[in-house]
C-alpha cells in the first residue's frame, strides 16, 4: 500500500500527505495499544521499513513533520516530554481521544497548512517571542473601560492614593473632600484642586493585560462566561486550540530544557513558577474539553470530534484570502479578530452541531472494525433492538434538556436581551446565592472579635483553631453554623475568585491571588478590611453585589421602569437574591419541544421568548437593589505615638497609685475581659485625641455620654467597680498602658506573641547563655522588674513599633539609653545593667523572659 501511494502521481502539497501521516499514526497506535509480545519482532521490523519509506518518499516533508513521523515510529510523540502522550496497553479511550486530538493539532501546526486567521494561535508554536506584548483571545478586559462608558454625564475620573477610581461630575474638578469607600483614604479636594496623592485618570486609560492568564486547574465549578462577541462555547473552543498549541510548543522545539522555554513562560501570566509546562497545558486541555462538553450538551467523545471538525476546517480553508489583522496589538483589533474567527469557524459549526457531529460518528461507525460492534449499533441506533429485550433502549444516547443545552441552542439575543445576559453571566450570578451567608459570616465575626483581636493574632490563628475554640467555649451547634458560613465563602471564592481578581473594583495583592480557603487558612481572611488578607472577603462581597444589581438594572431598563426597592447589605436575606437554581430546569422543560425518531437521535427546540418572560417574572421582577455598605472589621490597635501625644496635649495626664492598679487587675482577671476593656479605651482615646475633654471627669461618666451599655453579665463597660469609682480622663493613658501590659503578659504566658505589630525582625529568640545572663541580672538587689517591664513595653510600642528592620543589629541596652535621653526620661533602676550582648532584634524575647520572672516572683 505504501509503495502504491509513493509511486502514484500525488502533489506533495496535497492533504493526502497529512492523511498518510494520520493513517500511520492510527495504525501504530492500535498496535501499541495491544502490543502482543509474539508480534513484537515483526512490528519492529515493520517500523524500520516504515522509517525507510518515509525518509525516501517524494513527499518533501519539512523538518518538523519529519520529526513528528520519527516520534510516531518510536512511540515518543511529544519528544518524551509528556508521558500522557505515550501510548500504552493500559491507555484508556479517554486518554487516546486526547492523544489523537493533540496529534491532529501538531500535524496542522508543523505543516503550516491552516487559515491565516489562526496566526494569533499558531505563533504560540512558530514564534512565541513575537506575542510577548500582544493581547490574547478570550482574555478579560479592564472593566474600568466599560464602567467609564456607562456613565453618560460630563466629568472626570480620578484615582485615590491607593489606586481606586472615582468620578467627579459637572465641571469634573473637586470642590469637597471625602473618604474613599474602598480604603478610607482622602479623595476629592477643595477649590477645584485635588487632594495630595489623588491623580487625574487619562480618558483613554486601559489596563487590559497582555498574555495568556492561566492558573492551575482545580475541581471548582466552571465559571467561564462569554467574552465580548464570544459565547461560552466559543470561548472554550478558542482556548482548546491555544492549549494544543502550547502543549506542542512546550513539547517540541521549545521543550522544558530549552532556553526558548522562557518565551512560553513570558506569555503565561500568573502561572506557578514550579509548573511543568507540558503537563500544565495538558491539564487545561482536559478541563476545557470537559467544560465545552457541558456547554454544548455533547458527551466527551463527541466534544473531541467537534474540535477535530474545527481543525479540519482550518486546514481546508488554508488558501482562502483574509484581510483581518492577526497581530493583536489593541483591544479593537483583538475584538475584530474574535468576531471574525467565531463567524468563520465556530458559529456555523455550533448552529448545526448535532448534524455535523453525527455525520462524523457515522463515518466512524461505517468502518468495518467498529461497525460490527453490536453494542455501538444499538447505542447509535443503527438497528432496531429486539422487541422482547427492552434493555438496549436504556443504552441510547438522547439529548438532555439542560441549561447547557439551552445555552448552545440560544439564538435570539436581540429579542431576548435578558436571557442573553443571563447565559453569558450565569456562572457569576450562580455564586450570588452565597452572598447572604457571607454577610452573616461578616456580622458574626465582627460581633465576636471587633477590637478583641489584633492583626498578628488573626493572621497566625487558623480557621480550624478558631472553630475548635468556639466549640469548646460555647456549643457545637454554633461552631457548626460558623463552619457552614465559612464553607459558603470558600465555595464562592473557589468558583469566582479568578474573576474577582481580574475584574473586581478592589484589587487583591499577589499574595492572595492563588489563595484557597481551607481549615488551615489564616483567620484574617474572614475579617473584612480594605487592606491585607481581609481584602479577599471585601472584594468578593463587592463583586457579588455588582453582579446582582446589574441583573436588576437590566430588567428595569428593559421595561423602562425605575426601581424603588433597596435593601442595605447588612439586612440581606436569601429571599432577596435571584434564586433560579432549583427551578430553572422545570422552566426549560415547560418551554421545550422534544421529538424523537429512530436513527436520527433527538431534536429539541425552545420557546426563547416564553423562557425570558417566565424567567424575569419568577426570578427578577420582585428583587431589590442591594446598597453596598460594607461591614469593615477593626482590629485592636497598638497605640500610635502621635495619638497619645494628642491626648496628652488636650487632656492633662497623671499616674495612679500602684495599689489601685493591682486591685483593678484583680477585678478584671482574664485575657478576654482585659481585651474587652482595652477595646473600650481604644475608642475613648481616639475621641479624646481629636475632641479633648475635662481631665477631672470620671471615665465612667464619659462612657455614659458615649452611651456605652453594660456587659451581658451586668458589669459596666470598665468591668471593675473600683475603676468606675476612681478613674478619670486624666488616667486614661496610664490605664491603657496598664491593660496593654497585662494583655501582653497573658499572651506571653499562653506562649503567644505579646506584641502583634512588632516587626518579625525584632522577634528573635534568646540563647540559653543569654537567658542565664539576664536571669543573673534580675537577681540583683537594684533590679526592679515591674517598672522595667513597663518602660520596656513603652519602648517596644512607641519606638520599635514604628521602626523598620534596618536597626535590628543594634544593642538593646544602648538603644534604650538613647531613647531615654531623646525623650528626657529617667531609666528604671537596674535597666542599665542589662547584658551588653543582647541585640535589638531580641527585644520581645527579653520582655517575655522578664514577664515570666515577674510572674514567678509574684
């Protein structure tokens, strides 16, 4: 057969050359799948003959196709860089489908025989360096561009000091100052002059990122939606083509051992640095095929056939002229390319998907080796089953009425705009079902921990430890409810986190980009804030509110009505959400027309207008807009020196006798109570620093003015009758210092970090020798541990708390002496006797050791 082929008059450029390569691959693959040891010698002889023919054949194969043929005959398809492409006797049909698909794409890329429109994808293989600063198809835009265009009034856009955009209407210049709703920094300005660090945004600002944005594959729900003119299925088809190009590029001349692999790495943004490129892209190919199967309503085998049809179409139209630009420098060119590619290769296929796929399956079933399989003949209705055997009817493949199938059939975007929006953004709307749980979680965490935990403690505490503590201190039911709410947050983030990172108004930093919420996750991720870990829950909530409101606005715009019903975010309940999940299937069934015919599969059509009317009436019409008033968490403050100076300036301060302090501490007792009172003092100090007050006014009376209520067990906000009866505003800083020291003692005794705001560089441990030196110093008669602990605490909070790590190598004793001289303070007795070898980086450890000695002496 080979001799006859080579001796015939065949154009070397003909597609028959590629067909021959496919045929050789198919036969080699069939043998390798079986690989009987008795035929191994004859098979190796056949391979040697095949290599000889392929090298001497008048086919004018280019070097890349020649290498591909060599890989076929040695079972090293992919150059051995991806074990998944090696055929084994144990290879499953699923694996073989993927191997065939990658091979089909590899032949197309190596031959260069494809339509010009494929160039933005084919260059991934042929010249990846040329794509470094180019936009990639199906990637998301900078959403600010769309937001800007949606505002019709005149004005200008500005950026707050932390980069959040805001709009000023009318003349476009600021006349008042306010706070940024996202981060609290000052925005606006006065006299038409923006505040410092606020900058005017360029009218043509566009931060759409170049490159292919990919992360590792996980088992979360597919959140892919349409992009611009592309529907979800079209997005997946284009990404599958890019997956194949990346796989073949990373397995061939840009292998992992090649310096040119950096060209590929530079194209993929946010990919894990440890990712092995061939395997990384292969996993994405599998996932994208699964998602496309869901979008089109086809099984996995039929979905693979669908991509084969696209590849075949690209090769058959290679000679057709095309004027569409293929260098995607701008969003406009990228959008034009996507529209052209979809109209040429994707939309015609999707509109006749069942016919085209069935035609391909018929060709496969007509092959003699397959057509004789009795099970396949029944499954694909090649013959009528026996009348007395109903079981084969169960094996037949019938189209299932589902949201995915409805999406694939939908073709009425102009007459049904809301359903069009729903199908494009369903994956985002789906996640809003978790929003009430997330709001409940934020409210519960705020009620439990507001001003009772500092940022470091929250960062170092695991969610599992927190839930265990709740279970032990309260009840199992409360712990389980918190666990359920946290699970809702984790599920929502796993589904839509990628979308929030790229398109949310609040941008998470790089350390959060790959974060998954698990029992080992830091508790700080559950405490909403505009900085640090808490940005995760804040940005997720903000994005989900925007998604919900966009559907309510779209409905109102469609009926030319206004919407008066609004609900504050804090009061949100499940009944306020667009909850379609349980009823969407029955709605589609009620508007589906289903017909069956033997040998023709199933034929399903939908009443799209009827679906839209029922969908809006049942799920959107009565839903309110959500007013986004975010629930922000506030940590316990480590007192900043400037605030204390303001209090000293406005309210004259004095000390209280040590005997009274000891009595108050006896009243307070536990760490929890001390933390509660510190929370109260934080608020009072903040007010006094700006408003001042009468030094002689009783602290308890001042709290009455602030309308502080009693605790649940009947005690006053200070939780000590002696404190309420004696302390005045002139004692506020002394009282705060006492409780702050006491709290640090409790934390130290529990083996926790006593100073949460202190840089890690100042948390070094002491050696055994250094500990003994300090203990000998403590035994001296003139060493007053109590006053030294107080002074050292002040030094840590007001001096080290504001320092970077560049001074950590200085001596501790020398630094304390300098601090005392600069502030005109007298050192407590014995403090100057500290060993000279102790470094500033060991300050926290020294304090903890002295606190332990003081507790033992008591």
